[in-house]
């Protein structure tokens, strides 16, 4: 599943950020690291950029960029201490293989 | 007054050179929209000056710190990371590494703690004394969020000072700690935020490149993490040899293999893991979101609503223009205009009474007063326009506009982020062109810069107002709207043409943080407005003033230096007549019109002052009467269209040259815009001629 396919209001956990170069660097710098919880906030009026919420802030990305972000939509309500804007707690980290 | 401050400044500069050890330079850096500008204004009182960082970058503001001698502060452009993504990031990084400030004040948005701290961790690697200014503490306290500052300080090994830049709290302490840190050179300790394989990799690389880093004058720790990330500029600066590069490659691929991830993700992951851990230790929140964030979400429900968002945006823009041109701007302009007329008639009668020479009388009344006065009376409109644009910028609405309009702009080959510089362009092209530095791709930047001058800037306002009061008094709103819309339409058409020819390229990424809405600090709004007012007044009394004197001189004398009674015999008429054939096809073949266009290159306001001087009109009513003799309503409109689109003023040109790196681009922009202006004006004239 990729981030651009999710409906507004859905939460998901990032599993990988694909793509390369400056854009990927930017996404990682802004905290879209594997294991991070994100929520789809809304879709722009004309249908393209989407607004996502992670680590307590709002970020806007185009669907093209969102399609580079792989996510899983596991049921994680039990792990999350945030009802509106979820982010993973330290013990949720799953990145080290 | 002015002289004494200048003297003081000179003295300070000398002292700066004499006792260099005592001078302290502070660099403020933080995420965009975290309050850095407000902090800068609090520290300096809004005073800016050229300083040691100024030459390398004009987007960094520098100024003296209030009540602290020999202390200057520079505000670096906002950035999320020291990796080179946008020009702003590169500038910030260059100034920190090459400019070597004495102390870094890292401003951290306490309400966006995790994201802000990502930059902090990188700044700590630079081996520069540092203090953390934890901003927005008023919001934190309002929401009963508990920050364990002592623990945070201990973990980060740097002083953490809670402040509220907008409420002016904690600034004094911050300056004190920053100066102390600079004095005692308290560099952040190396904290091990990474463990395991990343740690090993950094350690091994450190051993390998220590000498190279020393030689290149770069901080070692910074080099190591940047090498692990695969940062090209650092690798280039270190000029490593092939065997070293090979070993590094080996170390990195080893790390990637063990972690089952790649180098970039590994570093980002390590930093964020450390930050999450730290955040859970020092922050206790009663609720998951703050009241301000909740409020922001509510506002966004309306302002980025699926259906209402776009109408609301256009509504807001219309309202701003209505205030500028009609209600508030109109009243204020009328008052000031009356004041100026009174002053001019006082000077006039004074001169007559004292029996001044006719030439001097003519110079002062028909030259200076007519020219400068006609421009100055438009000051209130410009102030009103900048007031609203500043509020838009500071409130957090601009990124939302980018979000809402992105798809539309992408259709014409631009990005949503281009709209912010475009909107600023309605105020002035110079800051607008500088604002393009936040765009990530060169293609977008160049395209946006080429189109910004089509957004009618405030300097062209006096011109439109002059023609409207002479010709279209009854259709004021329609004509004004037509001019602004035409500018937008032309830029859209040009963008489309560019998209299919010069600037093909792929769509560029759009990654934009939407900060919470905040009430703009009136002080910041006022300062920005005041800056622009000052700039306008300065222009009126320098460029426009000189232009009016030169124009008056050229039109009052003939080639034999005899004062002429009929301006048609003057030197200026001779010059203006050379350009006449060029404008004849557009319907305004009068030499006074072409002369005004030429002087308009110095500053667009000069078009008005030149017309005033050339027609010998001393007040607005007389000017209108004279204009009716030169133009018909149609040619007046064509003239306005040409002025809207033709080449930008010298200040804008210089900025374009700087931002596009070279005169070649600037000359291309000039040719492009003037050609477009001529073609569009010709079309308007021809089509208009059929109907009228």
C-alpha cells in the first residue's frame, strides 16, 4: 500500500520511503522515517496535493510523492496516545532489521 | 540626527576593527515559521545594517543588538536541515560553516519540538558555541504542557532558554546566555545519539578523514555524518583521495547491509529515534494537540474547504485590493494629496513674494514639487497594500494558498509554492524575487522570476491612478481590475508557452509544511510596512527627485542652453522624438509619453513625475486636463497596459541578475518582457480600435 491511496482520516505506519535524491532526503529530514505514524488529513480542493499529519505537524505533499511512501494500515489504536494526530512512541520503533 | 547616527555607526565599525576579540556575532537559525524574524526584531528593534555576512547573501538580515555594544545578530533563512535542498538551506549552511559566527542561537518551536530538534542535532555538530531558544513557550504554558527544561539542557549539553518572541519574554536572558557562550566558547558536547552500526561507521570515518577535515577547515563530526548521508558538497570540499573514498564506500555499504536500510534513511532514523526518546523524557502533555493546533484545524476546515477554498482566496485578494484602491487607501490618499497641494501653493506664494528668479521658481514648482509631490501622494495606498500582504504572510495563510492552488498552477508549469512570491509581487518585485529562494527547483525559480514582474507592483499604482482619474473616473474599479487581470492572464499564457518550449522538464516535488495559523505580531507587520514606506519615500526623494530635476532641465533648455518657452523645442523633445516611431503603432506617438516610459526605467513612479513635469501641471486636476490632450481613452489604456508589462525597474533588474546569476538572464528577461508588452499593447490597441 502506498500513502496516496489512503482515504482522508486513515492512519498508517510508514514502512519505507522509496525514490531517491533530494526529494527523498527532504522527506526523511521532515521525519517521514520508517516506523512513523501518519494520518491523511485531507485532499486539496482540486484533488491533488494531500495534507498529512505526522509528529504533531501538518505536511502537504503531492500524490506523486506520496506514491513513493509505502505504508501499512495495521490496527494500531492501542499503541497510540494521540487521537487526532498520531505519532509513534519510542517503543513502537521497528526500523532496525 | 541622520549625520550623528551615521557617525556613531562609523565609530562602531572602527571599534569593530580595533578590538575584534570583543565583538560578538550571533546567528539565529531555525525552521521556517518558528518566529526567527520576530526574535530578530526583538533583539535589534527592527534595525538592519550591512554587515560581514551581508555580501554573501542578501536574504540574511543583519543588525546591531539593542543595548549591547559590539554585538550583531544575523537572521539566517529558515531551514529544516543542513542538507542542501533549497537555496535557503544552502545559504544557511554556507554562512554557518564559512562565515563562522561566534555563537548560534537555534530557535526551536516548542509546539513542533521533534521536527525542530532535527536541525538542532545537526547544528550541534558544527563545533560552534550554541544556545537553544525554546520559542512559543506562551502557547506551551497556556496548554499546561510540562517541559522539563533542566533535563533537556542536560541531555543536549547546551543552554536552553524558554522564550516567547511574540510576547517579548525571555529575550534579555537569551542575549545574555548567547554572549556568555560566545565569550567562553562553550561548544556543545558530542552526544551519542546514534548507536550500533551507524555509530561504528561514523567512528571509523572520523579516524579516516580527520586530517582532511582539518585541512578543509570543516568540523569533523559534521563531515562524518554528512559523509554517511552521502552529501555531495562535503565530499567535494574535503577533496578525498581514491583509496579513502573506497574505504568510506566499504564502511557505508557494510553499515547498510547490517541495518538493512540505506545510508540516508539510517541517519534520519537515528536522529529521529533519539529525538523521540528525548521528547518522551522531557515533555508531558495533558492532551495530544494544543488549543492553537485545534483552532488551526478548525480554520482550515473553512479556508481549505473542498468547495469554498478557491472562492475564499479570490475573495480575500479582492478585499485587499478594494481596501487599497477604494476605501481606506482612497481616503488617506485624498487627505495626503490635499496636504501636499497646500504645501506646494505655500511654497509657490513664498517664492513669488521673495522674488526668486523665474528659472528657480520653475525648477522648484514645475520640477521638484510637481514630480515628487505627485508620487508622494500615493504613499498611503502602498502602505495599505503592504499592511495586508504582511498580515497574509505572517498569519500562515500563504502555504495554504500554495496547497489549494498547486494543481491549477501545475497545469501552467508552475508549482503551488510559486504563488507566494507571485502574491508578494503585487507589493514589490524585489522581495518577491528574493522569496523564490524557497523553491526547490531551479526550473521553477527561473520561471517564477521571469513572470513575477507581470504581477503589477505597487510602484505602478500612481500611474494607473493618474490615468484613471483623467479618463475612467466612472469605471474606476473595472479598469483597475482589468489591468491586474491582464497581468495575470499574460503571465499564465507566457508560462504555458515556456512550459512547452524552454522549460520543459518534469513536474517538481511539492513538499510543504503547513504551520499553525497564528495571529500576526503587530510589531512585525508594522516593521515590514514601515520598511516599505521608508523605501518608497527614499525613492521619491532620490531617484524620482533626481529624475525630475534632470527632466525639468532637459525640457526647459534647448541644445544651445537657452531657456525655451515651448517644451517642443527642448533637448528632451529631441530625445523623446527618437523613440516616438517605436510607440506610434501603439497609438501614443507623443514624445512626452515615450520620454516618461524611458524615465520609468529608473523607478516606475517616475512615469508619473515625468508626465507631471512635462505637462507643467502642479496638481492632479491640471495633470488630468493635460493628459486628455495627449491621450484618448483608448491610447491611455494601451499606455497603462504597456507600463504594466514592459521591462522592470533597475532595482528589480539588479535583483534578477543576482538571483539568476548573470546579466545574460537579466537581459533576456528585459527583452522578453518588453517584447511581450509591445505585442500585447499592440493587440489591445488594434482590437480596441475596431470596437471604438
